[in-house]
C-alpha cells in the first residue's frame, strides 16, 4: 500500500509539472497505457524501487478523475470581444530600485511622445524597476540611467497587446488560454504587463507573426 501511495505521489508530481499534460488528462485525451509506459522510468527513479505498469495506470486514472472535476467547473473563456494590437521596435531595461532611479524615471514622461502612440511602460517591483519603450529613445534613456545599476537590457522586442472585456477577470482560464496558445507555438514570453482590460506580452520581434496568428485563432474560436 505504501508503494502504491508513493507511486501516486510521483505520478501527480510529473503531471503537475506539465500544464498541457494536466489539461489533456482532465479532458480525457490521454492513452493511460502509453503514458504509464513513458513515465515508468521516471517513476522508478523517483521512488527508488520497481513500479508495476498497472499501478501507474491506476494512479493516472485516479488523478484524471480528480482533475476532471476541477476542469468541468471552469467557466468558458470568451475571446470574441477581444482585439489585438502590435508595437514593434521596442527595448526593455531593468534596473535596481533606488531613490535616484525613481527621480530619474519621472523625467521620461516628458521625453516620450504619447500623442504619436509611443510606448513607455514602467513596472515597479520590490527591488527592481523595468522600463519598456521605443528604440528611438534608447540612447537618451540609457544615458539618463548611466548612474543606475542596470540588471538587464534587451533590444529587438515587440509588444502584442490584447484588449479584453471587463468581465474577463472573473473568468477562470482567460490568461492561461493565451499563454498556452503562445507556448504551443514555442513563443518565448519575455515580459507580461497588464491593466484591468489590457494584457501585453513582450516578445522577440521574430516571434510576432506566429504569436499574432495564434492569438487571432483563439479570438475567432471565442
């Protein structure tokens, strides 16, 4: 009984590490026998003992039933009212937070021309500040931050922004659905910024066409 219980914990650990595998189990899309065979070596390594194929399958079925209960209770995600915009030729700078940095950042609002649709996104964390803006301001901003401790600078970025309905925040799975669609297309998300009705994903510019098409597809389905 102890071994079976240990196998069940090991199976759950493996499944929980993969959101897509977890969802596939919840939706009944997995061949238990094939999955049990595939994860058998990892299970045995985890429990440091031989594991019977039947015991792994039983654990998968029990976990799938538990996941189905939660999955069935999720509200449907509606994307039909969403729209997508893209801003390209962006950069991101992350600096350590300091009083001097906060004072300097205030000057950026006079630098950026919002009337032309330019971008300035400033996110304050507990210890860091991240700035996102157009590449044409890169040299000026870099110079203004010359006395600050820069953590990371990334260029060649684009922002894919999704306008969302107000009731989306009460809909389970809204953000996950977008991130999943991008992950399926092997699109790396550099940064995520959101307001109440906007989600913005900062991506490498080369990934924009694939990411845009992926988001447009889920909007069509919504």
